[in-house]
């Protein structure tokens, strides 16, 4: 591309680089578009290998002007998430870590796990990169503190204490007259424990135990003693890394030996090191670390992620804009900067050492590189979508879509598509073509590789439909078919690409082929499971429709209100009457009909 500096303004904005096919390959921001873009094309510029490859592919540059640097940062982040350009740092594995949530607005809060932070007044604790560690901690908290465990729906409808109450792990506020002040004090203890203030909690509990013993309330004193022992047992396995109890994230970027940049992230909560995580950015060198880190932070600390009050980084931010954005998302001050004091410097050294190991754990990138070469793809397939068709004798035709990013499942992106136009045909090719039209209409993000469960015929049906629906967008496709024995899990599954008569040469049992089989099997399980659930719902719905005075509209009202057939059958006449549009008289008749249906079912069983 010929670059003319006068074509670009000396103003803040976002620039969008495209290749010869018009595909966006890089999005960046700048205080001065003219100076920033000029730095790419200066003959004396010493770029890293990734930037040199980028400049060689630039065919055109668009730009969007903004008023402030903050607007440029937010717009850049939005465009990167939308288009996932090849040469940007895209947080492919943006699956948020698990957090604990205490709903402070509830009369009797319970401890739940979530991946989303809402500005709703709840208290959040974490993160936990491992679901196993989070569940173990939740179980421990449940044993020590008698918070309720049941869901809000069960809490409202329970008529007797549950097993947790019998085990001494719940006060049973659902049915017993538990004073709210007593329960609030229990919630405060849980907050202290999860916030890392366990030692002060132990001191408070020991004081209360002594008071109870002096007042001859020996049962209460014994309960407090058991709590203290359990908390002290957990403290033995925790090592403090800071002398204060503040929450911090420590993020370091390190140059890897000829293999890009590594990122190490330490999560410090209450002065204790809770979790760690690594990322790998191939093709970058140390000169690009500051820009790369800023782009990473803007994506990593999204609007629904927990953001601590202090973020320690290895490279200083160029401006205060990023800290302002993080403070807005946090809903409070966020101090972003270099380490201060010996403790933070020691943590930064730990994060740097962790960052230097990033490439050793980047197996998904290795598989993606193998697939790129073996399948002849233009880029490593870091986002893979897989589709499978399921039906029962031509009825209930559905397409299931699963999504993997950076080797990990993204279950929140899973989709199931009902295909009524294919009902009764039993034609998988027609069903796949209809699904491809629906997928094209849903828009980006587009996959780096679309995998189809089937052979050359299924592959041809999808590629033809996509070419017609998206004439200006090329989506790389492949299909995977079972080997000669047609058995699931066979090592000799065959992979086909458009325009090739013979299957792609992927060695049986190789990591790349095993990964594709794993993706295909996930799609198969997902669509089969959804199909069975739909069949069960249809049969149960049909059972309800046979009742006198119940039609499709009433069934829909019942499902919207109760959620499932079991809840409908268990509902009393008064609860049925609360359904909008039902009324007391119809509810009484429906309750009698449900009792008769239950009696008939019991008679058949006997």
C-alpha cells in the first residue's frame, strides 16, 4: 500500500486496517492518527515480525474520528470484540473466572457462584480459575456457616426443613422463625472469611464463645468452638504474601526467547495469593509490550468482571485514560500503575517468572497451527464452530451449534436451531442448507473454521448456502466423517475440505484430529440432548392438553408461570389460581383433573 501522510488528520481516533479482500486485519487507536499511522511506514522503523507481516498485508486504512482518547479506547475495544482481527490481541479465552456472590438485598442471602458481576449491591469474592477449587471452598463455607443453600424458588415453596438443617449446616429460615439480625450477623462472618479477614473473625468468635460459656449457654459455646476450629484449620493452609488485606491483581509481560510475549496474572485477595493465569502472544517483541498490555487490560476487565481497587502492571500506562475506564466499570476508584514497595515488587517478580512459562502451556495454539497448515487455512483456527443435524424419523429436525475458542468450550455461545421447513423430509442436506442461511443472518463473530458433522455431501450443501447468503464473506469450512467402521470415537475419522476429493492427511490419533473429534462429539451430544428434551416436553405437554378445559394457550400460561410439568402437578389450587388468566374456578377444576391424572398413573404403575 502507498501511504500518504497528508490523507490522515492530526487528531484522535481509531484506525481500521484491511487486506486486499477487504477483511479487517487490525484495529488500533491513536491520539494523533497521522503520527501513529506514519510510524508503520517509516523506513527506519524497527518492527517485530508480527507487525512486519501486518504492514505487508495492508491494502487500505479507514479511520473514525473521536472527541477524546477515552472514546478511542472504548471504540477500539468494541471493534476488536466485534471483528476479531487477525493481528490484534484478541482475548479468545475470555471465559470469566468464577466468583462468589452474596445478594445483600435479599432478606436471607445465600452464597452462589457466578461469572458475571452486576452493579446490584451484592458482594463478590474471588476469582477462582478452577471450578473444582471454587466448589471446594463453597462446600467448606457451607459446613462452617449455616447459610441457606436452596434456590429462591425452593425457599419460597418449602414446607419443612431440608437435610442441611438436620446436618447443622443451615438455620432453615425458609420455615423456622430465624431472627433477621442473627442471620445478618452470620452473613457478616461469611464476608469476613471470604475477604481474607479470618483472623479477626476468629478473635470475635472466641470472644462470643467465652461470653456464652460464662452465661452457661454451653450448646451455643460448643457451636462457636467448632466454627473456630474449622476456620483455624483453613488458615493453616493459607500463606500471606502481603502485610495488608487489600485486593490486587498483578500483571506482568515478559519477552519469551524468540517466541513472542508471555503474560502472567496473579490474583491477590485479602493479602493472600488466590489464583494465577497465563497468556501467550506469539509474534510480538518487547517494543510492543506497552500497547499490547493496554489492549489486553481493556478487554480483560470487561464491564461484568470483578475489578480490584489496585492493578499492578509491569509496564506503565501511557495515559490515565485506562485507569478512568476501569474505575467507571468498577464503580469506584481503581489505582493502575507500577509496583510500589517491597511486597508489590516481590509479587511482580513472581508474575514475571510466571509469564516466562506462558508458551509451555499454550497447547491449543500448537493444535491451531497444525490445523492451519494441514487444512490450508489463512490463519490459525482459534474460533471453531461445529454443526450437527438431529431428527427422529424426519420429525423434530434441529441443528445444534457448538463453539470452541482457544481450545476451550464457549457454552454461552451454543445454539440450537429448529428447522420447521425440513420437517418430514429426512433430508440432512436440505436441513444444513437452511441452517447455513440462518447462521449467515445471525452475523459475526464469524468462525475461523466451521466444522460440519458429515462427509463431502454435507460439506457441499453448507458451502453452497453460505456462498449464496454471504457473497462477500469467506468462511473456511471442513467436514468430519466417521471411518470405515462407523463407530463413534474411531481414530480413523476422515476430514474433508471444499475442492478436494480425498480427505485431508491427518494422522490417526494425532492431537489435531483428536481435537476435531472432540468438537464434533460435543456438537453431537448437544443436539441429541436438546432433541430428547424437546421430545419429553412435547409428550408432557400433550399429557396436559388431554385434560378437560386445557388447550395450547393454557398450557403456555402454566409453563410460563411454573417452568416445568413437575411444578404444575405439585401446585395447589390457590397457586394455580394465581396464574394470570386462569381464575379460581378453572384452577379448582384443573387441580381435580391433575389429581385424577396422578391417580390413573399410579393405577397403571401398580
